[in-house]
C-alpha cells in the first residue's frame, strides 16, 4: 500500500449500509476479525454474528440490531487494518450517523466494549422513540437545502413536524419527520421539481425532533461511559468540525439524535485539512459514492471483504 497517511482519512458507514452476510468472509479469512465478532457476541449475550451472516434480513434491519452490527463490522475492519499497517496514522476520521461511534472508538475516544454497548443502547432507544412518535424518512434528489428547509417548514404543523436530516452530497438530501408531515413535504418536493423522491425503508424519523423522547436515557448512557479526547481528529456530524475533547465528543453524540448529519461539510473540512484518499471501513460503499459526488478529484477505497484488503495492498 503506497497511500500517504497524512493524505488519508477513514470513514465509517451508518444505517442503510447493512446486508445479510456482512463480515462473514472477513471472519473466515482472518482470525482477528473472527475474534472481534466472537467478542461482540459474548458481550451482547446473543449471536449477533450469526444474524449478520445468515439473517433473516428483517431482523438485521431492526435498528436495535443494525446499529451494533455495523459498529462491530467496522471495528473488525479497523482492527485488521491496524494489524497489517501498525504505523499508519490517518489524517482524520469521520462516521455517518451511527458511524460516528465507530470512528470515535477507532480514534481511541472510548473502548470497544463501551462503544458496542452504546451502539446497542442507541438502537434500542431510537426504536422506542419511533414507537412512541411514528415517523419516516425520504431521500430528495435534485433540490438544495434552503429550498427543502422552506418546504419542510411549510409542511410542518405544531404536532406534525418534518425537517432536513442528512446533507449527504450535492443533490441528495434526506428529510425526516412525522408521517403526515413527511408526505406533505414529499408532495411539495415533487411539485418543486425534485428529480426523485424516495421513501426510505425505515420506521423511525432519525435526526429529527421525533427522537427527543430518547434523549434523556441516551444522555444517561453517555454519562456512564469513560470517554477521552480522540487520538486522531474526528469530524463530528453536528458541528462538522473536529471533536478535540471528551466534552465535545459527548455533546456531539448527544445532539446527533435530533440534529442533521452535516456530511457534505464534514467531507469538505477533511479535504481542506489535506485529505486526498478516503477509506470506507465497514460494510458496503455508500460513503465512497457520496464522497465522489462531493469532490470527484479524491480517491476512495472500500474495506469490507478480504478482496478489498488485497486491492488496497496493491494500490
């Protein structure tokens, strides 16, 4: 591998990147990955790895399982990378939504065991909030954020709100909120000339005010954790700036439940820092695709399978 560490950043995927079979080939090929999945199974008290590798898909897509599954896979990839390239220190890290927990754990801000427990708890609380305040999400293609903010404001009522949840890349924005308000916003987006309006297969309104019922319990879970300043800069979702202290880490993770993921700004911040290579650590290639749409001049790599490690080594 000939990538320069000072030009390389690690990014970690969030919900939507999961798939049945995730991590299986990695565990079969590398004992360290296999040990990581086994450690997670023991810590959680049930065979998460079997669910990841065999399904059923409906259970893997349940957010209480999706979040720890993505976390474990990403950390298995990261551990394997560091065992192969022990002196490689990236310029920065970032994660999309749940992926921020993976990034912070990889950067040394929390222990693997604590990060995994928090991922599971986050999934539980978000599911409970979704049951108390049902909602949904939709991807809007072809409209900019100022217009979508206006559309969401007009579609919202006092008890039915919808808002911008993810600024993923130019031309792709996700909105989130109560079902009725979401439907009104989707119809308004179509009328405003959106290229596509895609309802997402989720049962919760992540990164919106509908997640507020989960806030107190999540804050308690955060308070119980031992958190330190990241050893590598981690760009937070909420402020789209480096989290440089334990307090900043706690604040960003807490606010993230009800605030938008500012992914475009986060990627551009890392590019301004000097990033030219982005390595996506975890399942799929969603972030690599978004990053190329943000800046087509950078190089992206995915690390999920043994073949991906072979390709990276040849780069």
